[in-house]
């Protein structure tokens, strides 16, 4: 999996930029499953997103999902347009 692994608490230290390809629609079903896995089974998801400092990766629980963002712990929002890869 690509991206430098960082702590989820450090996500806000980076500036998000759009991924080379907007995968928002393609990832929606996968994100809904990640949300369910997190809420019902406390299962973590690997999320790779694009920043000005290059791709970053976190292992976290998805707390909520909108049409533009995913929310993780501490109310941190990650724009869907920045997502590169989702694995669980």
C-alpha cells in the first residue's frame, strides 16, 4: 500500500490536495462498508489520501460519511476528493 503511515491524530498537520483522479463515486460503496465495519464491529480501515507533502496513510475507524467528507476520531474531516486508496 502506498503512502507514508502517520498517526490519525496528525492528519490535521497536513494540507489536503485533490488526488490525481477523483475516486469519490468509485469509493462510496467501500466507504459505506468501512463506516458499518467501524460502527458495528470497531474494525479499522486503511485510508490513503493526498497531501501537499505526498500521499499519507492512516489506520482508523470511519465515524461518519457525507457526500464530500469522511469523518474520523476527534472530528477530523478528510475530503473524498483527496482519497487515493481504501482497504479493510
